[in-house]
């Protein structure tokens, strides 16, 4: 594709979508290969009597999901997803994974020829007796090549330009460096790998482990226990990846998408926070999500549910005691203290 022809559209505008929009908006202005305007699809909401798209386009701030951070003026909020993706040649998917199929159905046949996509979405689906990654859904529904970006990237810290690393999984030697230019900054370091599935699995599975870390925090347990949760959780992630995919590279688990993301998520992030509150308050997860996340969605519990279905179908639930106990706490009303059973029962 000729130079100066890459036009980027962000599909999603929550906390992470807005933070990454800041990076992309700034980067396209520095590189002649990219169109200067970045469309960002925004689910229209009313905030203090104004449309959220109007606020973003006028005040250049997503006051609901990323307050206090200015977005570049070239990032344009668009309320209609079909209008947003028109003429775009790089689609950046950054919305809750539960909504991906619906959005893909709306834009199927409307995407520019030769476009590609990259998913920043951390979640999996159980479908037809198998595991379905978000990138696979987008590939199937839209017929696009799809890369993934995952890492130890808490959105508010990225938006504040605190140094961090991330991992892009991309099979194409041509597109990988292009995507690196879209996202890399002096404070947001990008590493490339061809190991797309492992990168994406790490991004999804670590949220289950973060729930376990939150349960431990709610119980008042200390650093030793959390370290055990992180180690055992990583081992279950590796075992799960090997069970469902061929060609998994162990080295990928030591990239930012793997151990680094797992560590940061077990100490910060929404899944840990809400899981801690579940143990302390006894309130249902959906109530805590509404009270604590300001419209954002939990990823850990629904991922634990989908993973449990897959493990149950294979008859191997007991080989993943940490995953099993997170599922039971979230969906079978087991007490938070049962997270310890997942540690004591582990043989990994």
C-alpha cells in the first residue's frame, strides 16, 4: 500500500481506548505514512446534559472514562460505527469483548479493501466446543488479518505517560513494523512477535488470576500469598495455552504481555479491585461493577466462566485448581477464602 494511505480508526472509547487514542493521535502527526485524522467510535451517552461525542470533539477530553487527560484535537469522536470505519485501513478494536460480534456485524462489508485490524481486547469466548479468541472472531466476521496488542498497560498510567512496555503479536513481517510506528512512543515501548495466540491468551487469562489476587487482598493476606497466586496463575496460563494451541512459545510468557501484565494486574486494575470488594462486602459482582467502574466492564469473571466451560468439556477442571476456584467464587457463591484451595491444590 502506498505511503500516506494508512488511515486509523479506533473502535471503542473507554478508559483504555481513550488512552491509546492519545498515543495514536499524537503519533500519526509525526509520521507522513499516516492520515492526520483519527476517527474514534464512541457509544453515544449523555454526560451532564451533553453528548459525549460533543464533549470529546469540543473539549478534547473523555470526561467519563479518562477525565483529566487531554486528547489530541485530530482524534475525532464519531457516534456511528459505520461512519467511523469508512475509508480506514487500520482498525483498532478496543472495546469489551462481549460486544465484538455485534460491532463486526454492523461494519461487515463496509470496511475498506486491504484494511487490517489489531485487537487490544482481553477476553475469550467458548464457541462450538472450542476456544475462540477475539482476533479469530474479527478475522472470521470481517475477513481481515488481525494482530494483537497486550501488555502491562494500566490505562491511566499510560495516559499520564508513565513508562511501560507492551507486546504486539503480528504474523506479517510487513505490518508488524507499521503497527509499531502507530503505537510506540518514548514512554510506551513496543516489542514484536509472531506468536499471536500466546500474546492474546495472556491478555485474557491474566484477568482470572487478578481476581484471585483481589480475593487474597480482601482476606487481608500478604505478599507471600500473592506471589504464590502469581506463580501458580502463570503456570496455569502456560498449561492452558499448551492444551489448546500448538506452537506456543514459552519465551512469549516473559514478554510484557505475559509475566509483566500478570504482575501489574494482580496489584492494580479493575478486576483485582472489584474482587477485593466482593470478599469485603459480599455484594454481587454486577452490583460492584456498576458501583465501582463507572461504566467499564469486568473481564476476569466472564473469562473464568468461558474457560471453565472449556475445561469441563475436556474433563480437566481439576488440573486448574486456581482457575476453578475463581470460577466457583464468582458464580457458585463459594467464599473468598476458597481461593486458598486453588493454591494448596496446585501441583504445578
